[in-house]
């Protein structure tokens, strides 16, 4: 496994583990809208290394483990880091746009960064197949779309503090960074470029109609 990928996974595990066992630490570094707006911008990044529980952490890290090598192989280590942290920041920025008036809004998780890597990998390798539960075959692009549709449900339900809005910001970040650095994909993988915009369009349409 690539050393940079290992470092990111280890950082997530250690930071999250500290948060599991130290509520003061967790509250200090989670995304909290009021605190971010009062000047604690470090939370835009630090919240991406905290998780709600072991299952939340494991899901994000397994997803990253499977998709990151594709991005590293095609784009190189530097651009992989740009996609990861760029998507994390995009996720937090979209969260600010959607929840700017909710000063008590809280969120945590690497989902924004991971979703950006996921979208980047699918754009680069649209023929990828996944084994859901290591058994059921599923096209990677279908998994990506379903993942974002689930995120819409999470945004509407508002029954946890997982950063569902960040999923979309991350997807947009990974999508744009990958296309900007590899504009040839617009021609080579036109169908996938269009297909992956569908959940993003749905999100903004629902927001425009006041459904979120």
C-alpha cells in the first residue's frame, strides 16, 4: 500500500480513537457552524479526521482503501493528496453554504474527502466493479450514485451528526479537480462525466425547491 495512503488512514484512526475516548477533544475539533463562523477555521479540516463510531470510521477507511490506489496510479501521489484535501475542504465549504444559519449544526467524518476520491476514481476508471459484501458485483459508478442518494436522505432525516452535506461537496471537489487536471476525460468518458452529475443536480434542485 502507498505510504501516503497509509499515513492518511493512520491519521484518521488515531484522531478518531482520541475523539472516541475524549469528549473535550471531540468537541474542540468537530465541525460546529457557530464556532467556524467565529473564527475557528481549523475545524473545516480537523472535523474530517473525526468519526461517530467504529463502523463510521471503518466504512470510510475501507472505501478509501479500495478507491485511492486508482487515483494514485492514474494521477500520482501529489494530485491524490490534492483530491483528498481539496474534496475535504469542498465538503466543509458546501456545509457552510447549506447550514450557515444553523449555528448549532455539527458534523464529523472523512466522508467528503473519501467521496471526492471515489468520484475521481470512477471518472478515471468507469469500468470498475465492486464486490458488495465481497460477494455481490456492482459497477463502481452505481455505488457512487447510490452513496450520494443516501446522503440526500441523511440530509433530510437529520438524525445523526455525520456530515452528509460534505459528501456532496467532496464529490464536487473530486469531480472538478479530476476534470480540471485531466480535461481529456470529458471526451474519453463523456457518458460517465454526465452520469455522475445526476445526484449533484438532484441535490441542488431539492435545495432550490426547499426540500432539504
